[in-house]
């Protein structure tokens, strides 16, 4: 037998041996140039190699093998399964951009499949998991909110809807925290108008978050500093109406009484309008 024939038989024998040995024996170093090509293995074998890499916490290699399933067997059932697994592997590797890309491809190619809900959830997580300190750019937070809302509205009966609701509330709270941070910054520097603008956003747009009571207290501080007593008293009235058991109300009440004032709805301003809406049950 010629040397070339022996080499061919050697490659075939190696591929067979690796196939029989199972996924765990399929080494990535043996599928490169000069080794056994991935084309020698079935979609199932390559997919199982990806699972094996996941079990070893090697998400980068796992994503590679899942991607190879899609590349080599693009219209197979294994390719569909590999795509969602690739999105998961990328996310576990904190490669959020590629996780979004893979998840979006799954949604585009297989919108009616059961795993489409999970793909949308992974896409949302790829934004949500990048939300860290309130000082960071809030663009990711808005994108996370939009993606989480899609999960909630498009897949309300899925197992991911409840988790998405919880994360949506946390992301919403995160935006309010950013407004509060900026408002406090202006308040400490006596830029009362700018501070009021930030606290007003929290009261009007983020009233279901944990920051509303503090925002009302800071409004009392800011308006008293400007001598706008009616607005300060009205902010105190709202604080007392919704948050009377909190330290923020107690502190706000003390601020008002030191100047001979008390919480009361006075004048015709944006705070008095909010108070009237609350009494009618129209302010949530």
C-alpha cells in the first residue's frame, strides 16, 4: 500500500476511533489543520462536544462547537438546538454582544418554537446583566427594559415571564436611582432648579420605585431653600399621604415645622395636581 493510502486509512481509523470513544474524547486540537476535520463527525457528536465543554465551564469552546453545528448542518434539528445553546454559552462567558446576536438569530429563524421565549429572555439578560453602578450610561438599562417587556408581553405564560417582571422592576428602580444621584449632586451644590427637575422626574415617572419618598423629601429641602413654601408644604402633604411611616416623612415634617409650616396642599402647581390625582385614585 502506498504512503498516501496509509495516511487516508489512518485518518478514517482515527475518526472512527474518536466517534466510538464518544464526545469526551473529541479534542479540539485534533480538528484543526492536519487533524481530523469536524466534517468527519455528526451533528450530534459536535453538539455533545459543546455540552461537554459547558460541563467543564469552558463556555468559549462550547460556543465554538455549537456554532460549528449550525455551520456544518444548517437546516438540521441539531442546528436549531445548537443555536440556542450557543446563545447561552456566550452569555455564560459574559460575551453579551455575541449572546444577543445568537439569541436574535434564533428568534428570527424559529419564532414559533418553544425556545423562542428563552431566546428573548437571554437577549434581555444580555442587556440586564451589564447594568451595574448607577453612574454608568443608562442606555443599556432602557434596552433591558424594552427587551424584558417583550418577554412579559409576548410570552406571558412562559416560565421566564415572572423573572422578567422582577428584573423589569429592578431595572426601573435603577433608572430612578440614577435620577436621584444626579439630583443629590445638584442639591449639594445649591443648584436647586436642576435638582428639582430630577426629583420631579422620580415623583412623576418612577413613583412605583423605592426612591419616591426620598425624592419628595428632597423636594421639600429644595423648595424651602428657594423660599417656595407652598410647593414645599405640598410635597410634605404627598409624603405624609403615602409615606407617613417612613423616616423621610419624619425628617420632612421636622424641616417644615422648623419654619412654622406644616404639610398642606396649597397653590396651583404640579405637586398639587399630583395630590388631587392621588385622592381620586388616578395616580399610581
